[in-house]
C-alpha cells in the first residue's frame, strides 16, 4: 500500500499475442480504497501489452496498466544481456580505475540476485578474462546494485567511510569494499563478500530442528552480535540521525492509512502504539551510534565460520536498539516461517500452535544469548530494546494488511501478544 492505494505487479502468460507462442506480459494493478476517488481513466485504444495500454474496472475500484518506466532496469539489456553487460562493466571498471585501458573482459555472466518493484535490483556478474590477464589480480565477480532514486551516491559515501575504518580488516565482521558509482545506470559497484548461506536460511533450517542445529545457530548468532557491537562502536558517522519519534511517526502514518479501510483495526493499533510510547517515555534513550538501519538476518552472510554484513542503504545514526530490535523481531519471524514447495508462489505457511510456541521458546533463548554477547562489548539499555521491538512487532502485524500477507498474520499476532504480555505492555 503506497500513496493511498494497493499496487501489485502481475505477470500474465498470454496466448495469441504472437502466432503459436505464449508470451509473458507484466502489468501493474492498483486497488483504490473506498474513501478515495479513483482517477478517471480515458479509454485506451492501445493493444494489450503496449506501453500505452490500460483498463479500468470501476465496480471493483481496480485498474490495470503497463508498469511504469522506472520498473525497468531489467528491461535495460545492458544489465542482463551478457554481451552488453560485458561492455558496460569494462567501461565502468575503467572509470573507477580498476581495469587498465589495455585489458578487457572476455565474458560476463549476469545473475539477478534480487528484484524489487520500482526498479531496484541486485546483480552478480561473474567475469572471465583472456589468458594471461589473471596475473593482474582482476576481479572474477562484481556486485551491482541499481537504484530507482538518487540515494546511490550517498550509499557509496557511507560504504567508503566504513571501509576507511578498522571494520575493513574483517576482525569482527566482513563488509564489502565499494568500487564506485555509475551515474548513467544509477548503479553502485562493489566487491562481493564470501557467502555460502545467509543467516535467514540458517534460522529457518534450525528452528524446531535438532539440538546440534540449534547450537550451530547459537554460535553464528554470537558472532553476529560481536560484529554488530563492532559496527556500533566504529565511530563512523554518516547520514541522517533516525530517532524514536521518527519511528513512531512512521507507524502512526501507516495506522492512519489503514483507518480508511479498517477503522476498527486502526483504533486497536493506535491504542497499542500509545502503550508502547508510554513505556518508552519512562526509559531514557541511549545516545545515537553508527547504525545499519535495516539490520535483519538476510543481511548477514555466512562463510566458513565468518559473518559478513551487507546492504547499508539506510546507514545513519540511531539508538543501538533500532538495529538490535529489528534483528530480534525478524529472527523470530523467520523462525516461524516455513517455505511452501517450489511450485508455490507463497513464501510462508502457518505452523500449528504448539509448534509455534516451541519455536518461540527456542528463539527467545537464542536471542537472549545474542543480547548477552552484544552487551559484553557495547552499552545498550535493555528496556529500550524492549520498546523498539514492541514497535517493530506492531509494524509486522500491520504489514500483513499493508502488503496483503494474510498467511503471516497468526505468527505476527502471536509474537506481538507474547512480547506485550512478557513486558507488561498489555
């Protein structure tokens, strides 16, 4: 739900656009809530699949149209076509001083790692060079991130500041070395970090599993806590300072948006937010520290006992509880999630109540160990972590409506109720 309506990108497999062949066509759907007036749409004479095509269904307050141009980094063949990508990267690596003019890339294999609506994507390029050039220690892989807004140069500046700090040594945690920014493609280039698995997948496989799997998870969580303490203690100040009040204002804005379609839900959410605000008001805030800003287990990569942190797009300053609470609530949420089979488009399925409670007991213990490791190395108010986590859990519940994820609702409600009851918020 953005700008007062729900939007979705739908891939339709259509027969008849080409003789004898099916063709995939991406369209954007928009659902307008009852309190808002849908923009009138003129009849569109364009054929289905064309950029000018649109279709409005007033009875359902639903409209369809071709996706906006900014959705299209993958439509730019220079990003995903091997030959075009090779030429682009040669120019890009030369521009940042990594590829001398007399050397060239022989081949390039793009792999899309992540694609988000709005035009953002992350691509890993596997590179090969003519025989003899490997002696120059040229990179065999490069990570490229495209942006749909103007934040790319600021992200590069944050990553360079981090790389100039002792964090680049990798003693406590690995981070990616930034290479440069290509304005013509709105693209950030960086070295990859070693990866065999991310922490999100390890959590999902260990939750409800064997004692050995749980101990392996504890060991990784402890290393992650040590890495986060090192980041928070790095002294690398860059970007905006995000406050408790900012977070509350954002959640309050979400509640007001939902009020237009579910007043009862919004009223309950507003009362719960009020209780969290009152709880936090009684506990002094910690001083801001360097903050990842979107720290969750899928931002932690694992390789042979080492941990790496990625995705510093929201880097700035905040209370340490912002990062810690995001991580703790996401850890429990991922543990309760179970992927469907490969043929399904759903991400999660609901577990039975007994299994959910058993897994939450496990994760409470794992998360307590994480906090102990962190607190040994960096100061933090536990009560502030409780307050921030309450805010995050309430947001997770509301996201089930905002992002239309009803299968997650029972899990997030259980987590919210359990947290509020454990800390006297109900």
